[in-house]
């Protein structure tokens, strides 16, 4: 299956996908897309000789239009948002209906929405006093974190003393869940694009 992965930061979820599918040609990452040309995830793209494209923040609408053409020409079937923090254009979303998935570091619908990314999510979870958190994979629609949920994995955070400890526990779960969901999509156990 031909994939694109969108990233904004450190890229550990991108790495988990590359590691999982290493030496097996089930998935091919055709392109890495970012809105942050300085992000660490681009080093991973370069190390693995994967082409990348940076969306210009001042002309993001044009960037998304360009990507629609490019990804269609490349016959990309699945778009994975792995720590990508920019809202996609509605035109981009409607061109790839049910073909864009996102990983979120909490149990949606709780702790989602605009501004809820990275450590902000874990701070909110910590302040809530919840003893369980987790990761969610969902289809992407025009708003933040509201698309249909595909999979969730829970983790016990009752022993966590800081938001950073929660983040570390959830990240471990993310690195297992995201490649597994992609694998299930490739195997047809999870249906996309309908
Ligand atoms: C991950 O924890 C991901 O779930 C989160 O950003 C982190 C990216 O880490 N995404 C969001 O918060 C989206 N709302 P990574 O760059 O190391 O994969």
C-alpha cells in the first residue's frame, strides 16, 4: 500500500511505522509532509531516503492543493497524520474521504479539539485526575479530533506523578497501536475509502 505520513515534530511515530514494516514491502512511504521545515522528523525522512514536502505556512491552501494533485498522481491510498499539528484544508479532506487517519494521545472524545496536542493533552489528563489514558486512531474530517474512531488502546496512569510521565506511557502505546492499525488496513481488516 502506498502511504504518505504527515509530521510536525520529533517523528517517533513515523519511526515506529518504518521499524514495523522494515524489510517488508507491504507499505511504501511515498512522501513525508510537514508544516515545520526544522522538525526532527525530517531527519528520519532524509536518513531513509524518503522524499519530503514542506507546506509553506503563509500559503498553506496552495500547498494543500499542490499535495492533492501530487498524492493522486502518486496513487497514494492512505494518509497518516503522525503528530501533524496543522488543520488540513477542507478541500484536501474531501479529496481523500476516509483515507486520512490521525493518532491522538488520549482517549477521544475526551481531551481533544483545538489546542489539544502533545503535552497540552497530558497536562489536561493529569489535572483531571483520571487513572486511565491511552491513544486513539481516528479518521480525519474537517475539524480537530472529531472523525470516526478506528481503534483505541488504554494505559494505566495511576502511578504517574507528572504529565511527562503520562506522555511517556502513552507514547509507548502509540508506537504499537499506529503500525498495527496500518497493518490491519493493508490486510483489509479495517476498511478505508468508502
Ligand atoms: C504524538 O504523541 C501524537 O499522538 C501527538 O503528537 C505526538 C507526536 O510525536 N499528536 C497530537 O497531539 C495530535 N493532536 P512524534 O512526533 O514523536 O510522533
